[in-house]
C-alpha cells in the first residue's frame, strides 16, 4: 500500500517547506497564507521529472536552464563518487591545486573560443560575475587606469543575485530597496525588437537589422555619456535567457564588438545559460561573432549536477594579470572544488560522446524552430523566437500593434500554471513562455512538448474568453 505513506510525506514536506525553508524569489506572505505549498520534485530521468504525488512532467526548462545532459546520468554520479573517495576537498589557495582543477582548466581552454586559456573558478554564476567585476578592475588598475571602472549592461539582463551581479543585472525589482545598483553600474536598452523597435506614422516597423544597429549604438551613447576613459567593460549574454530569450538581430553583436574596440572597453560574454551546447555551439559567442575578453560560465558546465562556475580570461587580459605586482586578492573556499571539477570533466566528456553540440545544431534546434512556428498562428501568440534549444512564445493582446496584455505577467502566469497542471514545465518571463529543454531531448519529445504547449495556450485563451 504505497499510496498512503507517499501522500503523508508530501503533506509533511510541504508543511516543513512553508515553516522552515526560505525559497529564492518567493512571496513569503502568500506561501505562509497557504496557497497549497511548493510542488515537491523527488526524481528525474532523461527529460522527465516526477513529483512526490507521482505526476510526471516534461522538463522544458532543464531545471533552471542547466541540465544539459539530462537527468540520471550514471557517469556523473560515478565521477563524483570516485573523486569523493580519492580527495573530497582541497583548496586552491596558497600555491596548491588538485588534478581535477588543472585538468578541467586545460579542457575548458581547448573548447573555449581561441585565445581563452585561463580559468578562475567559483560555485555559481553570481560568483563568476562578481569575480569578473573584480578581475576587470584589477586589469585596469594594472594598466594604470584605475578610474576606468564603470560597467555597462542592459535592461532585462540577469547576471545573478549577489550585490555586484545584481547590479550588473537589469531587473529593477531586484534593485529597488536594496541600495542597488552599486555606483558605477549602468544600463541601456536590450536588443529586444518586439518591445523596442520603432514604428513610423504609416505603421511600418523598424527592420530587425536597423533596430539591432540602433540597440548597439545605445551602448556607444552610454560610453560617450560616461566618458570612455571611465568605462571598464560591457557585459551581455549572447541571448538574454531569464530576460525572456531575447535573440538579438544579426547586426547587433558585430556592432557591439566594433564599439568596444573603438573605445577600449572590455567585452564580457555571460555564457552561463548559452554555453555548453545550448545554442548548438560550445559557446554562443561563436555563432554571434563575439570575441570576448572574458567569459562567465556556470549551469551547463556540470549540467547542474553539482555547483561550479568559471570565468575564462583571454590572453590579452591574462598577460596583464600575470605582469602585475602583488596578488589578486579574491577567491572562494570552493574555487576549483575537486569533486565539482571531476563532475565537469565527466559532463564535458558526455556532451562529446553523445555528440550533443552537433545534435542540437543539426537536428533538434531546426526541428524545435519548425515546431514552434506551428504555434505562431495561435490567437495569443505575438512572436515565436528560438536559437539552438532556447525558445520563447510571446503572448500578446494585439499582434499587429505588438501590444502586451495588462497587467504584464498575468497571462504568462496563467499559462505557466496550465503547463504545470498538464505535465509540462515551461517558465513565464513576463508574458513570454520560455523553453530550454535538456540537450538530449529527442524529436518525439519535442512533439510532445509542442502538443502540450498548444493545449495550455488553448486553456489560457479560454480563461481570457478569446476564441481559438
Ligand atoms: N548569468 C546568467 C545569464 C544567468 O542566467 C546567472 C548568471 C547567475 O547564476 P547563479 O548560479 O548564481 O544562479 C544566471 C542564473 C530564471 C532563473 O528564473 C535564471 C537564473 C537563475 C535563477 C532563475 O530564469 N539564471
């Protein structure tokens, strides 16, 4: 009779969750008032999750954009087990290192864009973005330009939750009331055509190519406003993930690259979501033509099996760091953690042996793009975007006018809840339904995902009284 104890366990876990667990990005008052409590996820295999009540969910988000090789991979568990028995922990401070930390550094240098040969480790994307701020300031100090210490980022950017990474981020609700952004952090518009493209009087929309150039030039205007002698770096995700899977026009990144070079501003690519095969390339800098000076990595580096992050540093920066007097006074107890690095090595080996980068580029990304297009005609859908295995279905009130529902976010949440109830995890960013499935997803599972998404769109339209 397994059903009885399982139900009791669910009730117990939910009660404990409400009583003792402060979840990230949660509304504690609503949780406390009892809105049913959290869903308890107990197991997962491949692309499917199971909750404590036995419901199966197709995980369209790969956890939080991270479980690239899918759930339940024995090779990763074995790598952790072996390393824990051999050397569970040792630090990388004070002139010590461990085999997994140095082996992983070599491997990352091999797969990273050319000329990125040095790595600094942390345990989260937030830490890697805090590290990048300090590395960049150290670099300009060593170059004798300490006043070159300002950072430019974009609205809708997500770079983490620590004080510096949330300052880099462009989400006002994470900053208001927290004394953020810290001084020296600036934001410009994102390359988000749907919201920011202009429309002339006769109703013609600005072309994506023109808009991409204009969005890039917003960075140049900001550099000139602050003064190029004060701007240290520009940071951006090749595709903004948590901001709503904002895929920039092709003109955007090459222009950003030119602007950064012209003003001697470093270019940081936040590849925390985009890296490790997500876009059909090892790193998204490649297809977007970005030549980063620094690159931050996390999530897919271990497929989320264990916390690990990294900053990759180009030779140009690395040589300056190595020429300066004194130490770089920065690091974490778990920098280069041997178990995390051993898992990362096993994870990269799996991405290679499964051929996931090529599979995404040649097979599943084109298929996902094609299947998503089949949703474009739905009355709620204003735009469908995808690149690699990142996708978004943006729900709008009026397609022709690119007009959002009000209040923004309500319809997305409705749809998200229908997805959960119907066995699909799809996250809502404002009213954009975003997707980032494990890279092992097969075509029939993409069909299942799209079929489920269509049902949930229909249910959402029904809630709103909109004819399908
Ligand atoms: N950079 C990017 C591009 C991210 O997406 C971070 C940095 C920070 O990583 P850590 O490991 O510190 O969380 C992220 C994280 C969401 C969601 O709801 C997205 C993230 C984290 C939590 C929720 O989409 N991205």
